[in-house]
């Protein structure tokens, strides 16, 4: 008998015959158990939960989306100026931002220069940009999560992981009440083998002293624009 077998035998002897394993309830709530996607209460809950994860959440109308995107980018430029403490820009004007965009990115970059991901931008190219503008595949009210599926609206996974700013446009009709609802809506993307990225707030982690550090493995700033129908 090996040492391993002897040790395991002693453990089994000490534990005895064991205890009866209780039945585990499996009647979980599945898709469709709650409110429908796009329900006003569902959208409101998503906005609340996403904001709790320190994302900037704004609700806009379809007609005001372009202005909201431009305002978010201008705000980011102003914050960047304060953080770098580089003094005034020539003529008192903020720098023209350069942003990557997914193939079917909604809205407009306003005064920003839009850089298409075609041919695919390299990590070095993305790192030199100020941000990225995309849509999303779904959003989850229960967890305040945005889901990207690698499709034309979401763009490649790398596109949203390297730039420091991610402006994500969420259609109210795509906000699902629960995780099972969202998973069901993402079945086609999963069947095609596309990567699914679940984003709950800006990238953040904590060091050994529990100090929060943002932007380590994703965008440091996440702006979610929820477009009401």
C-alpha cells in the first residue's frame, strides 16, 4: 500500500459511511420568468445597477444620440487635460480625439476622428487612440452588465479592451431582466462560436491592500448611453 492510499484509507475510516445527500432543488427561473426585455422597470433597474459599478450611465433619445456621444467624448478630453496637468491647449481648444469604432457603431463621434477597425487595428494602434465607440449585443438589468458578442455592433473583443475609454450604446429593447433571459438572447452568437464578453463597470481590480486600481485589464472609463425607444 502506498502512502497516498494509506492516508486516504484513514480519512475514509474516520468519516465513516457518510451522510445522506439531500436533493438539490432544480426549479430555477428560466428565460421569460420575469418582465420582458425593454420593459421600463427593467431598463431603469439596469441603469441603476450599472451606475453602482461606477459606469457613467445616461439615458437619451434616438435623435439625441449623436450629441450625447459627442458630449461624452468632449467630457473625456476635458478630464484628460486636467489629469495630465499639461496646461492650456493652443487657442484654448481641447485636442481632437481619435476613437476606434466597431463596424456598425451607432451614433457619431462628433468632432472626434473615427478610426475604422478595417483592416484590424493592432494593439499598438489601439493603445495610441483615445477611446472606442461600440454598440452591444445585450444588457442585463439584474447585474448591470453589458454583453459584447464580437459581432458588427460590438466589434472585436480586443477593440474594447485596449483603449482607455469605452462609450457603449445600449438599445433599451436589448435590456433583459435576468441572466437567463440574456443567455437565451445570445444563443445564436454562442452557436457561431463568437466570444461573449460580460462587462460590469469599468475595468478594476484591488491590490493586496484592497486599494482599487482601474484600467488594468480594460477601459478605465465606461460610458453607457441607453437609447430609449
